[in-house]
């Protein structure tokens, strides 16, 4: 979840500039002062992210020769959803910040579009240099997908019809297996059972209907359940027997809101809507999993 730490920091850095979803008007001429601020913000954010990894995250970990780690099957691939989501959002934030400074669409895509991959790659390199981790090609594929999804839609549609979003709901598993987190904050980062990653598509951008609100989306989510450790569940913890949980995937169909399509002239409200657009809005949902089959959830978080 190192990438999520970096995303949270970048989200704060670019909150005033980043807008994801419907294309808004941008300045026709380059604002050099604004551009310098964007470049400075990106540079400081990049340096701060690397410093966090080097001096905080890995501070108690031994340095080892560069090595690889195949975690492609870990946590039922929920970790890959996190990498793709983070790279998508970082690319979007960098691109929108450049466009808001008057940079042309072509140059903003060239320099801002790949920023998700640029920000995420050092994380994998660091992993390859420290014990207990390792450079993961599957992580790199997920990072590339996230940035490519954003860039491809800007080129093809001039907007983000398909948004990547995230939702979280605490799971009960930390009570059985404390390494999943002793506090709600730790559980948010370490317990993948509570994570859901979404592809949220704007209905009117696909099939225009006058009776459908412009901000209404349909969303497909992916989550997992029953996971205590990365690849398989332990049978005991500190000498105590653990219940036998079935590790299984969850596929969810629901509705969502694209807050970027809600128009307002109030700057403070725009900032709130921009921040909210990272999160999938709770709605009733239809879920499928191999344990229960099809299940209707009156409200899925």
C-alpha cells in the first residue's frame, strides 16, 4: 500500500488543479507563472515521495542486492487494482494541472499522462533493493494500465468516460488476525478485504438519454474476501487456531455519481467535488461470488 500513501499526498498537492471526468475549458495561452508552480509542485511531490520511501517506509529493512518477486497471485490481485487506480489518478492529476496552466493538450498528455507510471516505478525499484520485498513485473503492468487508461480516453474521447474509483468498508478479519491492523487506520491500509476497485462509466456518454442525469454512472467493482495473508491463510496465530475462511473474489454491479459533471461556480465546492470523485458513492448493488452466488446488497460501500 506504499503507492496509496503517495497518492494521498499527491491528491492534496493537486487538489486545486486536478479534475477528472468531463473536459472543462482551459486557458488558450500559456501561463508561465502557473506552469512554474505546477512543475515545482510535481518536483517537490516526487522528491517527498522518494524521501518517504527511503527514510520512513524502508528505514528498518535491510538493503540487499536487486531482486524480483512474483506477487501476481497475491491477495486475489486486489493489490494490482490499487496500483492501477493510483497510477490512473496520478496521471490525471498531472495532466489536468498542466492543462490548467495553459499547456496544449498534446504536450500535457506527453508530459503529464505518463506521470502515474513515473511516480510508481521508483516504488518497484526500491522494493527490489530491500529484504522482504522485490521488484514486481505484475505491479508494473498494473501501473502501466492505469496511466494508459487515462491517456487513451483523452486521445479517443477528449474526456474520461470510464473512471477508476475506490471504496472501502472495514472487514471483520482483523479481529481474528491482528497483522491486518490494530487500528482503523492500519486496517484501511493492510486489510485488502475491505477494498473495492471500480470502473465507473458515464451513462450519457455511452448512450445519450434525456431522462438520465448527466452525472449518473454505472459501475463495475472488484473485491475479495476471506484473505488473512497474501497467498494462503494460516491455520493458527500465536498458538491459537483460526477459523477456516474461504478466499473468494467478488464482482459487483452498481450505480455511481461522476461529481465532475455537477456544475457549480463556487470554488470551495469544486474542490470538495474533485476530492469526492476519487470515491465510489454507496449505492444498492448486485454482487456475485462463488460462495453465495448472486446476492443483492441494499447498500454497498
